[in-house]
């Protein structure tokens, strides 16, 4: 005969209960067995409630008694439960932090997390508890979807999700109002996978969508007026929306390797843009509004179907580099040769039969002029200039914020 229980009590409480049990046993010595058990159980329950607060359902009436004693939900108080939960949470965090080389003694202290190339299929739930995190790296995994509540990471400034299997972004990304750089290259995102809420990312300065499955640029992206760098290389774009002209703070636009046949007139609104990559498309000509790009320094037009280099570019007086190799050029506007800051004029592999200017006279700062692969006479070909003391290759499309704008970055 006895009390069946599953309880946690302190040593002092245990000693006290033993004394009380011995005392009570003497008092009920003459009672029947059932009565003694019932009295002892009631006394024990009263003492435990005095010492510990509430009782666990595991404490039951002694076998053989006819009465069931109601008890409360838990032996331990709420504070004890919280301490236990926190202890378990601390252990989970410590293990996660050690495994992934994360700095910080608690989730609240974590600022940077790199989970790249971990063969992850989803974002670990623990990551969503890092409310102070500013940088999150998830590159090179097999993640197909981001958590629906990723927008709760409101301190996040940089998010790297390159080389995964993403097909869409959750609407909650619109809550990432501190995010300045979003890297989404080499995924499977098409235009329907870009939620309208992305337009609410008011701090976004750089968006990388290289090598996805876009056939059109979502208008929501064109509402990101804080964007300074937008990369859409290696998609399947056949046109750009007129709304692209809303990106008035854009300084670099990457459209390499798409299927563009023309650029919209509104591109002339991008007066802060200094670098334009449109190589590897199907462009035949440029809009006259290109002449309004007063900050343009570099334009890459190689591997298109351009037939003439129009005088509109001649109005871009800060131009330093024009690459129009591997096109179908039959003519070049005289004004091109008069650009005051021109250093690189690359026109190899076209259909040119003459030049309307002598670049050695009109562009004294010219460092490199390529003319091979045209139909020019020997005298004109002698104008070709290749200054090997400077870089001979056009700069590769770099990461957001990479490098400074140097005059020799060609």
C-alpha cells in the first residue's frame, strides 16, 4: 500500500515530508487500512501544495480507496517550467551554434550566419529566432522554398541564396525593410515567383537574379526606386517594361545573355547609370534617348546584331568604354570619335569599310582601338591601337558593391 507519484521536490521538502509522514502514521495507527491510506494521501497532498505550489496529475489516490482526489495540472510552478524550457532551448542553440561556427552566447546576440553548402533542403527553424541577425548565407544548398515568416528577420541586411532550387519568394519578404542586398542567382525563379510585396523593400540597393527563368521583368521590381544595382543576366527576357525608367537611382544594369531586340525609350531616365551590360542579346539599334544617360561611362554591346553606332551615344560625354565587337556594324557616327573621355573603343569583327574620324586625332586619350575582322583598308587598320600596359579585357560583371569606380577598370 502506498502513494504512486511522479514528482520533483527539493531535499528540504523531502525531509519535511518524512517527518510529517511519521507523525501522521502515529495518529492514524488505529484506523482501518483504507482510512489510513486516505488520510495519509490527503495529508501528503496538502503538504506538497504548501511547499511546491501545484500537483502533477501523476499523483493518484492510493489503490483500494474509494475516492479519487482531484489534482491540478502540474507539480512544478510556471516559473519552473519556463526555466526547464529555457534550459533545453539554450542547449539546442549551443549545439546549433557549435555545429555551424556561429558567434554569440544566445539567439539574441547572433549577427551573422553562414549555412552555405550544407546540403540543406529547408532553412533550419533555429535561424528564425535570430532576430538581430544582419547577414544570412544559404548558398549552394537544395532549398526550394524560403520560410513563410522569413519577413520576421527585420534586422536582416544581406541575404545570400545563390545556387539553390528556389522557384518563388514568399510575400513576407516585403517586411525585410532593412535588407540592402539580395542575391538570388542560379535558381529557378520566373516572373510569377516574384511577389508584389517585394516593392516594399525600401532599403534594397542591390538585386541579383542572374541565371533564373525570367521571361519578363516584374513591374514590382521596377518599383524598387532605391535600387542601385540590378542584374538580370542569363534569363530569357525578350523585352523590358517601360517602368524600368522608374529606377532613377540605378548605377549599374546587367542584361547580358537574354533575348532583347530593343531597349525602351524610358531607359533614358536612368541618368545616374554609369555601366550598362547588354552584350549577348539581339539588339539591332539603340533608342535616341540613350543620349540622355549623362553619367554613362561603360556600355557593353558585343555579340548583338547592331548595324550602326548612332550619334546618340556621342552625347554621353563621360563615356570611357564602348564595346561593340561581334555585331554587324556598317557605320559609326562621327560624334563617337569625339567623346572627350573615351579610352576603349572595341569594334572588331563587324562589317565596317571606313571610319569617319581619325581616333588618334579626335580621341587623344584612347588606349585601345580594335578593328580586326572588318573590311577596312590597310591605312585605316594601322590606326588599331592596343595598349598592353593597361587591361585589355572589359571588366567582368562583379558582385554587388564590389570594387570602386576606377578609370582603369576595363
